[in-house]
C-alpha cells in the first residue's frame, strides 16, 4: 500500500512513519522540506498528523491557530487527494473533558463551549467529513514517546516547573501504541468513524514522579491551583483492540529515556 504521512517529522507523525515502514508499506514521510515534491494523487491512504498541536497558540493567536489547524487541513485534503483520509485530531473537541459519559464519540458537539483549540480541531474534522470520500478520525489525548518536548511528563522528567496540580489525573498512551492501534482500525475497515484513542486508566503527576524517581518542581504552581481530572471514554476502541494502561505508557517511556 502506498501511504503518505503528512507531518512525519513531528512527534506523532514520526511514530506512524516508523510503524508503517516495519509493515512493509511504501511510506512517504512528508514534512516542510519535501511537501511540494510529495504532494499529488496516487496514495492509497493519507494520514494527516500536521495540524497544530501547541494549545497556547490558540489562546494567544487564534487566527494563527486557525490557519495551522483548519486551513492546513484543507490544504492537505486538496494537495493529497486519496481514497481514505485519516485525521489525527484531539479529544479537546469535547466541551466537558472530565466525564467518561460526556466524551463518548457520539456526544453532540457543542462549539460554543469548546476551547479555541478544540473548536479549530472540530472545524478540521468537519472539513474531512465533507471533502474526503472515505475517512477515519482518531482523537488523541495525552501521549509520550521519542521526541517528547512538552507535557507534564516531560516537565517532571526534566525538572521543569509543573503548572498543573500534582494530583490531577490524565490518560497517556505511547505514540508507538497510537500508531499500532490506529493501524488496527484502518486494517479492520473502519471508515467514516470516529474513535477516541487514549490510555486505559488514569495517572497523576505525583504518581509519574514516583515512577520516575523525580522530585516535582512546584515553584511556579499557583497557590489556588486545584486538581484537574480528564476522563476520556475509550470504550468504543476497546472493542476492537487491546489498550495499554496509562501507567504502562509512562513506564515504557521511562525505560526508553533511562535504559
């Protein structure tokens, strides 16, 4: 199969390129340097991992984020026409992130209550639904893996100031597992479907620090900071693939950076 991974130089896209290459596919990793040379028809499958992943941009410069997420999505759809388009989106499309029931894939979208970042992800999804002949949307949550440059896990391991309450709880998945499970969905013929893809079970920064043997840097934590719990439903994808736990993801990542 001839596959293009757009955004292959990024954190998540690189994991997809690595995984698919091991499966013997004809994979073209697309980045800024080779975008113009790589674009065009002829791909059996296109995976778009190139939309913006930096949430702070949406708060500071919403127009820039719109261009990097929505306009970029339209650009990829136009430049890489394909029978099947896979979009790597975000669980931030949900207005309520603290409830397993309110983060099921069939929950009605509430754009007025979305964050700017989530709203732009929502619009990118609608572009895919409208313009791609067949599509698969995978909504991602917390991740770890090679090339990690931001998130609470990175901060803890590198002694950076933690900006969230240490008893907050999140779900994490290793990017290699994200690629593996997403490919399981693709191979099983899932089309015109949406899946949340996140680790099973919750883990806190305090627990991550204990696993890493690191001391948390709370020097910049606001005095009024309260725990935030993100609970994303993964029941739908769990019917089609085994899911590693969030703790498994953290342990795997730690073993890779501290062999």
